[in-house]
């Protein structure tokens, strides 16, 4: 049990601290890093991108009467609700097993740098970042650092990082396995962060429910995939590419500022990284097909 | 009638990309997160021209002033554009 640690995602330090002892879900553990040592006499102070203060005990009235801004729920599941608070946003986060039980309440300040997450004091082990809080927090990290989070998989063959995205069930995991069988390294098949670094874009994996080491790859192509009777690759660009790729990003589009920031990011992204529509046969042929056609489509 | 569509603009954020427009709804629900719209150059012009005083005639005139099209084509493009806005208004 611990009461302070740092984990690093997409090159960003996230400090978690609490007066109480807590644990992290298994998927975070490979991302944990040592606290950087301050340089003596330089007056430098460690400043993580995000600080999360975990507090046992859920203040159930904190969000009552507040304006509801966003509901993340579908016909099967309630994930979280976002409320307007003075100086920031408030989150009611629901248990994904029971679907409706309040699991955490979280407060985020206006520059997305400081979280306070309240969790069930009776919970054992104490997991203040329990899913889905982690992905929510990382989504707001991407707003802070001008990056995006995608529902996608990515395969890196040592030269090219190819991202595969689309609706659930279109074959992201399938195509990842095909590339893995060909020797590529798979970043993961669900939530990836794209970040601009200099003149190029890089893809980072994020903590999942299973333990996996942090990975990064250059992003050299984005493939909008679907199953198809034959392998078929077509380059798309401009507004179509922006709308198609952005549709598979994780978004909380209740605020025009967020949407404008995302639109600017994706507009620049598709001007640098080629976007393709890929119909594919789910067998090894698609790997060589992509290699032969991606630079000529 | 056309003026009511002007109010719709505040429910979306638009950005020009390569002469076309990507239009993203502001939404309070995750269910609409994957729905984005693209407008071609003609629809983009009409979206930008759409104001509180707009009429079908004023929108058609904007097309006539910009493109070498006849009045019938311009009127048809405006009707097509407004039909699309009607679909968007039904959702947002």
C-alpha cells in the first residue's frame, strides 16, 4: 500500500497522492516511475502535468443541484456524468459492474491540471483510479497537452506505426493479431493517445485492465477499417478524413472550445499523416497488401 | 422558416478543411459523439451565408454571385441544403 506515486503516460507525469494508503489497478503498475530528483541549487521544483488527490469518502451532495453538462451513457451502460462547478467540472462516475452505483466523485480544475477524486472509503483494496476514472482523466490530459485519444489499435513494424480504427466489431483486434503474427509490436487495441512532437506524430498506449509496458511508435498511417470480401485500400483526405478520424476519438463535445481544439488538431494531423479506408479480408494477406499499396493509394 | 435554421448554427462548431467544412455537433450525450458532418464547397458557402435575416432567395443569390450556375440550379442547391439542416435540426 502506498500514499504517493507517479505514473507516466504519453510522456506526461501524473502524480497521485493521498493521506490514506491506496493501490492502483494492475494496468497502471508498468507506468509507475521514480520521482525526478530536483537539481540542487537550481531552484527547480518538480511539476507533474497532472496531480490527483485521492480522498476516501464520497461527498454525495457535492454535485446535487449543479447543471448537468454531459451524460456518458448508452442503452447498456452508464459511465459518468459531468456537472458544472465553480472553477471547474464535477464528475459522477458509476460502477461498471453494477451499472448505476456511484463509484467515485471527481473534481477537475479549469486548466485540467488538478483532480480531486473521492472514492468509497470502505472499498478494499482502495483503488481511487478504478475504471472508468483513468480513461476520463487521460481524456482531459489530452486536452491539456493538445493531443487526442483514439479508439484504435496500432502496429509498429520497426519502421512504420499503423493505426487501425473504426466502430466496435470492425476488426481492430483481428488486424492487430495479423500484424503481430507478422512480427509487429502491438501498442494496444482500445485506447491510444496521439501526440504531435516536432514535425511528426507519435502514438502512445495507455494503461489497460491488464499489465502491459508503456509503448510508443511513430504514426505513419491511419486506417479506417471494415471487413470486406477483398482487400481494398483507398486514400481519403481533407474534410472527409478529418470527420472520419475524429469520429473515432474520445470526445466530450459539450464545450465548443474542446471541439475547436480537436478540429484544429485533426486538421493538422490529416495534413501530415495519410488516412486510408481499408476493407480487409481477415487473414495474413492484408499485411502484405497494405505494405504494397499504402504509399500508392 | 430559413431564419430558424440560423439558430441551429450555435449548436455546432465548424472548421474549414481543404475548401470544405467539417461540422461537429455540440452535444450533452455520448450517443452523438461519432456523428460528424461534412459540407462541400457549395454547402459551406450557404452555411457561412446563413444569417438571422436569410431567405431562400438570399441564399440562392449568394450561390449565383459566387458560382456560374443558373437560378434553377441555385434554388435546388438551397433546397437540398435546407433539407440537410432539417435532418440535423431533428437530432440536435
